[in-house]
């Protein structure tokens, strides 16, 4: 499978715990994006990387959210001190950074906060 | 970024052609129009993209009038497996940010 891969697919944790999600993009894609999706809504943009550089993070929901892409390949999204409102699907997408290339999405990590 | 408006839901029957129209009155010169499909518990999947006139691929056609203030996704001969949420987006895919702004989409329900 050469698509975007996300791990884990599901995560259940207690309020206040830290969680980290991983995204492996399509290998030749230099752009990587994180989105959050709640029930009945479309995905909401959070942040994006061009190679290892995080070029926009203003949409990260709070300072409890952070993302990294240390070597320009896989990325991690961390949520610290989780709250009930963080329960959502977290989606990763990747694309080629030239021209009008569409984004390719993974199937997400579903986070449930108890 | 241009906002889009599309119907919340549509119903169809197997074998019919379905047309979903999207309004984007404030589309910018550099913006492309892109449609995604999403099934429950899966990420959105790219369907088709266009800038003007008509684009066709193996799964759909996209019709864009000259003023580009709207677009229509056409799905020929739908089947039950086409039941999904369809999102219309406009944006500068090659631009500096390249972030996608999703609305709530159109839930297409195909019945036998």
C-alpha cells in the first residue's frame, strides 16, 4: 500500500493524558497536512509542512497541540493534557508541492477521550 | 479563501445520473475547484479538479461555467456504493498555503 498511512487508527484515553499520532505520507510528497474532523462536519485544517518546515500553524487549536516532521518524511501530532472536546478524527494528507496537485488523505486516527 | 455552498443532502436511485451543484461566488482568479468524496470512517478521497469549462475522468465530470461562480459535479449511473458525502472546495492548490477549507458537504444517498 503506497497511500498515506496513519497510526493508530483508534485511540482511547483518559482526560488529561498526552497522546501522539503518526502519519506516513506518500513517499515522494513533500507537503504534509493535519486536519481535524468532528461528527457531521467537514475536515478542519490544523497545520502543514513543506518538507521539514512547518509553514503554517496558526490554526492549531491551542498550545496543547503541536506537530513535527523532523526529517521531512513522517510527521507526528501531539495533544497534551487532553480534554473531552479533543475527541475527533485526526486526518493527515500529503501532496506534491508543485502546481495544482490534489491532497491525498489517510483514513485518520479516531480519538476518544473518556 | 472562497466559501462554497452546496446542498446538505440529495437522494437518488441506482442507475441515475446525479448532479451536485456548488456555489462559490467569491472565487479568486488563481483558485481551482476540487471535489472530494468521503465514506464513514475514511479520509476524503480526491474525485476531480478543474479550473474552467469541462473536465472528465473515469468516475465523474465537472462542469464550470464561464463566470466560475458555480460548478456541477456529475456522477453517471450511480450505484449503492456511491452513497457518501461529497465536498466542493475552491483554493489555490499550488499556492503558498495549499490548505483546504471544507464545508459540511452534500450527503448523497443512493437507493436501490
